[in-house]
C-alpha cells in the first residue's frame, strides 16, 4: 500500500515499533518518512501522529495494519474462511 501511494505521488509516513526499521523501509520510497509507534501505547501513538502531522501538514488517509495475522482474527481461517 505504501509503495503504491508513494509511487502515485502521495506523501507517506510508515510506522512501526522499531523506528529504525520504519525509517529504513521509508528510505526506499520516494518522499516517505519512518516514525516509531507502538499501537499498544497511547502516548506512543500520540507522538507518532504529531510527527506525521508535522511532516505532512495534516493527514488525509490512514491505513490501519497493526500486523496481526488473520489466524489471530479467525483461528479457523483455513477451514472456515470469513471476511475480516
């Protein structure tokens, strides 16, 4: 998603628990930035939103991908698939 948005000319901020990893991945995308954020920690989320807002001058879209697998959402995914 981030690659496609960046390639289309959007400004993108990638987040992750590892700020270094987010920055490393962002370095491979045109105009992207990486920011540390742990979705389990409200203050971490607030800091990341502030950084993204400052970098972008606002936020137009959020793609929520907290990194949990579909088997966490539905343990019977392979035998009883259902929409997320």
